[in-house]
C-alpha cells in the first residue's frame, strides 16, 4: 500500500475514532481495522490502537470538564483505582496471548462488542427489572469492564454506559464525562504495558495520535448538537461489516 495513502487512512480513521468515542463510543471499530488493513498484525494493531486513542479520551474529558457529577455511594477515586488495576490486568492478559490465538479470538471479540453496542440499550431495562446492584457491585463491574478494556477495548465505553444505567445514572453528558476519563485512565495503564513490551508500531501510532486527539476534543465540543441516533447507526453498520470481514478473513 502506498505510504502516503496509508498515513492518510490512519490519520482520518483516528480523527473519526476520537470524535466517535466522544459522542457515542466505538472508535476502535475504525482504528483497529485501519491498522490491520495497512499491514499491522492484529495483536500489534490492537495495542497500537489503544495507544493512539488514549490521549483523545483525556481531550474529550477536558471538553466535558463542567459535566462531571460522580457516582452516588462510590467515590470517583475508587472508580479510578479499579479502572487502573483492571486496565493493567487486561493488558498483561493480552501480552500473554499468542498471536495465533488472538487471530482466532478477535472475530468473536468484535462480534461481542458489536452486539453490546447494538443492543445494550434494550438489554439494560431488562436487567434493571431483575438485578439490584450496590456500590460494591459497581466497583466489581467497573473492574471487569476495565479488564476487558485493557485486553481489547471494543465498545468498552458503551459497556460502561450500559452498566452505569443499572445504578441510576441517566444524564448522558455527565456519563460521557466520566466515561472518557475512566476509559483514558484504564487505557493509560495498558499503554505503559504495551510500550514496555514493545508491542506498539510507533510510526503508525504517532500518525494516529494527532488525529485522535483533535477528533476527541472536537467531538466532545459538538456532541450536544449531533443526533446520537445517526452516529450510532453508522457505527453499527460499520462494526457489523468489519466483524463479518474478520470472520471471513479467519
């Protein structure tokens, strides 16, 4: 693939991913396949995508800084702590996964993330009728979400939003504020692990970093003026197509 085309594709994918993560989540559905398409092995692409996107979360969090409200009964510091631990655990789990096994697992992870993204809002009310959760359960759920986020991260923001609705959170802007900061924090620990292990292809990642940060900040700034249903519909169509392609590729 032509280097200029590859770099342009990676930058634009990261720009879109940063904006999507700020508005609805699911940005890795752009960055991960873009890296694979340009010749990056899937496990390396997963790690590099995480590195490229994590600063964008903090850019979005800064844009949302006036929307933070916290969690009833659970301190934000505790949520941050379990996110950091879970993100580290997920990254270490990824690093211990052989490339061949990850290639076999990745279509199923994409399928899981796609289903959560697509049907999370329909599943959540059903769970609310059957499950009553408290502060400890929230911390456990956040740890498991961060573990998944450190390992793969597809739709991790949507998973967080779905889980938090079980605890009575309804303000989407406040939830997005917490989501962007906690997602960035769990990914920051994964980034450290990936960098130390040498599982990041830096030339491609650095191209994506600028686009992701710009997209994340602008996406958060204009989020209130966009129709999230259109954004979600586009992400669902894209994620279904990518999932099918990875199953065929496998």
